[in-house]
């Protein structure tokens, strides 16, 4: 080869080298500027430093009981936050072993994984070789999701964005924080977003309580939550769990022996429960609070000027409810209605014409009532919204349809016409129960109905029903407050007539002729709910005076001041009645019942604290005298079965109530530390027991109160004592020992012959 040829070859090689380095340098500069331009947002959205510090996601607002149990949530995505310290080490180990074995070694991007993807997946065509995304990159993708249906270049730029975000995340957060954030953002299916919601849904646990096999199951689901759902696809979920366990063994998080035993454990979904507004504890209260909180959010703004949102902002609502007492109240209701009263009602109406409607109703009346119920139904509203005419809707209600209906033995799949289902539900007795701590106004238990999935109407706050004889204590309170009477005062048990505005006379009647015509004490009269005595007191005072004292004690519903209120004609709510009766246990001071103590933001900052409104309604002496009067109801009156049947021996004041035609049964139970009101009745007042044996408050409502209190007293951790009511510090102005009172009365009464008239 000539020297010139050799020299030319060297020049060409040098030129190639020169060009290569120029191209390489330009490529590096281009890549550098691409990264710069992407990082500053020239190629689409990039999160700011503030957004990386406070990444946004839809967080469920949580409702807590007073003993810090999550009662329920409000959410678009059922997502709650868990900190790293709240995570079981098993969930962390399972995640790292399966998703990112070198998580502790890289700074957001794992170059070894990227080269594996390049050579095995792209060049080698092995799609099963695994991905190259680190946990941090996956977190970046979860926090700042990709656009739908991206093109090739969009995918390229998006991947670079994720790398940049991942590096920034690694700089701003510790490894522990990144792991917790990742587990808080992922979807586990069954409307469960984040590890806290998932553990509650699938295992009814907290993240800290997860076992190895449970952690492996949840991590396995991350690849495809629906495909590996343990409820719908247990076989696939088991196989996928084994893959995760194998990864944990591979990276020495578990040993061979653990692996062999763990993979044989069967998946247990016995505690699985889909978390929504229809399930869980205190469903009726949570719905009541949802409406209140929506209004609260509309009036309160975040630091950025936008309104709070209960479905997105992760608020923490701390209620006064005690989770144990709530359970006892729900269980007592379900036990008595489901096992005793409802079967009695079915049997009571079996074979009766026009059942279960009042005998006075005609076929036309029943038809009208059923049509009204049809128009109130959710099915009717949906069809109406779709534009169907009333004629077509009515025809559809006569067509047999597959549906799931309520029963005390569980949801029941059946085929019936929608109209028949309306009549089916007419048979069910509905309850309302509220339990209040009288010294604080804190509502400790709240049961608005049987089952919120099927019966949406709240019979504690929304429902107002005739209260019957439970209204009489307001009348007796007025008598005690005025100082003219004491529990031992005697009045004639004789008919009393009222002159009515239309010129007629109205004379209330007793339900029995027991001791009619005799002089009886007020204590005996209230204990036996004697109408003559109520009429006597009403004539002594006035309807307006009774209404005013009821209002002082917390009654807010409008009451027309007429004579008939002495028999309990007003329609009032369980909420009002329980709050009012709490005044007796709180020494005459009315405290308005409250449900919420405070609301916090997602970071634990208190947004608002709540304190109840208070006012002195009656004197301390009057309140104490009324507890003595109402103790007579339990000792020897209409509430005596608390002693005889349920063996409750502690001091209890109470009042039963039964309304016209047995449509409503009430029991108001008062103890020094807990006041509980119970109502039972059907949705329609025209549906009821036909006899007072079954329809009286002592049979319909009192047993629920008794069963509830027996459970409360049995749980010593609640600290509900069986003390007696504390008398006023000041000496009573009246004698409460009726034997002494009678002896003194006779002594003070002059004999005109003996004393020499």
C-alpha cells in the first residue's frame, strides 16, 4: 500500500471519528435539552416543587367514633392515608421483593432493569422478562397519570417525564415515605384505593396487622386487581400469591420452610366487606352527617380559597358515637325485632283480609296508599327521569321482576312484581333509637332503621310520630315546677271535661277503670299513665304553658297548644324526645344533643370544634322530682317488665307511650349517665298491631331498650355505672316519702268538730 493511500485511509478514519464525536456530542446536547425542556414543562405538564411536596389525590373523608374506630367514609375513591410507621413489615417486604428488588440501591431509576428490558424485551422479544419501572417510577405514574391513548412520541416523552419525576421524588422524600406513598396510591379493586382501605375491605384489619400471606395476596393483586381478586377469582389469586411468596423467598424475606407452609394456607375472605354508605356501623347517622357536612363544606374554604369537599379532601370527622354502644344498640334492635316482634306481627296478620292495613280502610283507601308509595319509590323516580309516562310506569310495576329484598335472615333473591314488593315492605316494623350522655349532650348510639340498604328513611331525625303518653312528663314537670304538687300529692281520678271552641265538650277516657273515683298520687298516676289525671293537670294550667316548658327542654317541632296534647297527640322525633328527657338526668339543664366534636383536615389540623348549646330549662329540684315520678313507671307501672322480665335492678326512670290504634310504641329510659329513647312502628300509621297487648310501647319499644342496656352494663370497659340519681344539694321543699307526706297532710288538715268549730 502506498504512503498516500495509507495517509488517505487515516484521514478518512479520523474524519469518521471526528463525525462520531460531533454526532455524539450533539446527541448528548439534544438529550440534555430534551430533559431540560421536559423538566420545565415545554413538552406538557410537569409537577412543580410544591406539587411534589404535596401531591394531590382524592382522599376519602373518614368518620371516627369517640373511641377512634372508623365508622365509615365519604369518597369518590375509597382512599385513606397510612404512614410508614403504620405498615406491617410484611407488606413492605412483599412489595420490594415483587416490584423492585434493588429499591434501596437506586435513586429512582434502575439502570440494570432498563438494560434488561432493552436486551430481553425489546431486542430479544421476551415479553415475560419483566418491566423496568421502579417503585418510585410507578409512584410518579400514579401521582401524575398518563393521558389516554397516547401516540409513540407521547409515550417517549412521558417515560422521560416519569424518570425526571422519580428522581425528584427520591430527592424530596425518604425511601420509607416513597413506599408509604406508593401503597397509598395504588388500586386494590373492590372500591379500595390504598393499603388502608384494602386491608379494611378484605381482612377488616389495619395495615399494621397484616400477616405474611395476606400481604402477599394484596401485593399480588397490584398487577391486575380484577383478575386476581380473591373474592371473584380465588384460584388465580392463590396462584398469584404464590408468585409473590416465591419472590420473598428468593430475596430472603422468608425461608424455605415458611414458603412451604404459607403457600398451603387457604385464602380466607370471611371478613370481606365492601365499604360503602350502605354498610358498616351507624349508617343512618353517617347519612345524616353527610348532608350536614356538605353544607359545612359549602361555608368553609381551604387556604387556596376553594371550598372543602368531603369526597376528595380527606377530612377527619370525629363523632360522639361510641362504637361498642352503637353495636349493642344495633344488635338489640335486630335481635328483638328479627327474632320476636316481627315474627309476631307476621303471625298476627296471617290470613286476615286486607292485611296488614287497618280494618277501617276501604279497598279504595288501600289502592290510594299503594299508589302514593309507588310514586315515592326509587324505581318510579328513575323511570320518570327516563321520560316514561305514568301509565307505562304503573304497568311496569305489575310485571314480575327478579329482585333482592330484605329479610332478617339475610338478603333474599326472589321474583315478584314491584307493587308486591311495596306491600311486602309495608309489613316491616321500623325502629328509631338514640342514646345520649346527659351531662355532655354526646350522642353515643344512633339507629335510624332496620337496614339502610333497603330502608333509607331515618326514624331518629327525619321521622316525627305521635308520642302518646311519653308527652305526659312535660305536663307533670310543669306541675312540679309551679310548686303546687309533689310526687305524693293526691288528685281525684275522675273524668274531666273541656269546653271546645265549637261549643262541644271533650272528655278524655282512661284505658282502664283501675282505681277510678279514688284519690291517687301523681306518682301512681304517671306510673299507670292515667288520662284523667293528665286532663286534671291540663285544666289546672294551660296548653300553652305545657308547650313552653317542652320547648325549654329542647322540643323544636311545632305544637299546637290544644287540650288534647295532654294525651300525647304531638308528632315529635326520637332526637327531640331523647334530648328533652336528658334534661331530667342533667339536673334541669338542657344540653342539645350533638354528633360531632371536631373536624380536621387531612394533615390533622383542627378546622372546627363543636360544643353543645345549653340552657336551664327547669329547676334542679323539679328535675329530681320528675326522676322520682318516672322511677314509679319502672317500679310498679307500665315499665315494670324491666324488673320482672329483664331483671334490671338498678335505678331507672322511664315512660312508655302508646298511640291511637297502636300505631306507635315508645319507651324513654332515663338513668343518671345514659338517656335512651326508642320508637317502634310501621312506615304507615294505618299498619299496626290490632291489639294493645302487642301494640303498646311496653311490648314494642321497651324490650329493645332493655336488651341494649343489658349489653351496655355487661361491658365494664364503658364505665356506665348503676348509680342512683343524685338529689339536689339544697334540701327539697316537698316531702317525697309518701307515707310521711300523707301523715303530715292528715295532721295539718283540721277536724272542724274536734277543734271546736
